[in-house]
C-alpha cells in the first residue's frame, strides 16, 4: 500500500484558509427603500424568463434566486463549471503543482510507493464573457478549492484524486462594475431588503 506522508499538504502555499471574501456593502435591509430601487426590481423581474428563453438558464436561476430574497444557499453544477476552459486551466495548474511537489518529496525519501495529501486552499478565478456568457452572467467569478491525494508509485509515476469545491459569497459588490454598468444599484436591493445575497456552493470529484 505504501506510506502516507502526513506533513503539510501539497500545494497549500498561496491559498486562503477561508472561502468567503468580505464585502463593503451595507447589511441586509439596513437602508431605506427609494422609488428607483422599486423600479430596478420591477425591471429585473422581467429578465429571468427572457434569459431562460435565450438559453441562459444559469443566469436566470441565480438572478431569480437573488430576487426571491430568502438568502438560502444556491447549489451549482461544479462539474459543468470545471469544464469551462479557464476553470479547467486553473485546476490543472494546481494539479501539476501537486505532482511536482509530490515527486520532490518522493525523491528525497526512500522512493517507495507513497501517498501525499494535497490542498490548494481557496483561490479565485474570473469567468470570461466570451465563450461562457451564461456562467458569466450568473457568477462572473468564483472561489475554488482542490483537496485530495497524490500517489507516487515505486517507479515514480503519479496519479491524483481530488475534490473540486466552489464558493461565492456575494454577487453584487458596491462600487464595482462590468461593461460600464455599476453594481451599486443592484447591491442596494440587498441593502434595502428587496432582494438578498446568497452563498453559491458546489462540488465535483475527479482524478488525474
């Protein structure tokens, strides 16, 4: 079966321990409702059906959940997210780092079959609009974390098993914008209690 290395996990440096990133928004329902908040909410309620008709179900789902206002966690298909080229490339970079670090430790030891725990920590990845409009409208970016095990055989060949977890705490950050559209009016819907931010989660498993 080989030995298991119980020292610091592979790939841990550079990653964060916590998934959440604090936002500078006001707390839920802390601000007073203004007429323009009600107008924006009315306009946004028309978007989910339109986006669904245009083949953008993820974007429709996350906006609908925001406007529903219950703040419940929202689960996404992490396997589909991982299939996006930019996310796959980010994950593969971490997996390659795991293998390199595993071989470095293996070469420093007796060179017998061994297993090494690995953990990327939480890291961010931005989703591009081109080639992934649905995911871009839905999330624009996520935090991800890879945890798993790298096995090195007696001949030096490697294999890895991993869990890919995703997390997003906020969708509309006050003061930010995309394509010239400010997010502050959207953030106000949470701040006035007309909508509510929620945590996005998901997980997928794989081997490499």
